[in-house]
C-alpha cells in the first residue's frame, strides 16, 4: 500500500506492507439477559418487592417511595448543589428535595422502568421519568438507584439523576 502526499514543493511517498498484520477477530456482542448465577431466594424476594412497587407507581412516582421506603431511610442524592446530600428519613427527603420538584408539575411524575437487578441485599433500578411542568413545558429525567433492602423495605440507598434538569425546573417554574 502506498500513500502519496503532494504540495507545492515536494512529494512524499509512504509505503507500508500489510502482509504480516493479522486480521482483527470479529467482535461478538454480549446480549445475554440471563444471569450466570441464579438469584437467591432473598434476592428474588427483594426484586419482587421493588418491581411490584415500581409497577404500582408508573403513573405517580411518589407511590414508589411511600410503598417500600422505610420511614427512617438513609438516602443519598449523588452530585453537586444544594439537593445533593444524604437525607435522614423519608420526611427529610420529601420536605427538602422532592417537594420542591413535585410542586412544579401539573400532573404526577410518570415513570418507565428500564431494568431492575439484585445482588445480595442490594437492588438496582434504572428508571426514566416524564411529566409536564406548570409552564406547559415537558420535564424528563433518568435515575439509577442502588437500594439496600431489609425485611422488604429500602433502608438506605443512593440515587443518580440529571441534577441540571432538576435545578433548571426549580429556577424556571414557580411552585
């Protein structure tokens, strides 16, 4: 193979032999939905609790928290800014993070579940949300939760979301 580069003053010819370069093996995508190790009975129970609560909350996300979060839950919203911190109890979480957001909606926050998985006492949930703000514009966000479960309740966890979307609606819309 030869590459020729020409300009006003010179010609550069580069040659390279491709005879000894091995071909790249084709990539095989991993598309298995099966878990290699089956879920334990406790993991199955935790999955069922979370999946049932999410299913019951598709048209009003607040029902999810009310259904399975312990009243003394320790919940962390990851990120930066005033809402990103650890909340001690469901009341603290709703009073200081969720109420400000939910008060800017014309209808409850709807959710779509993207996936739910378990590992030991942890349940992971990927969720998308959507609704309409009081100014008529759409609000949407995505979440990743890692929840620690005890006796069918979320006792602690961490939440990742698009905080810029959260802060933007707080700045844009009056409660």
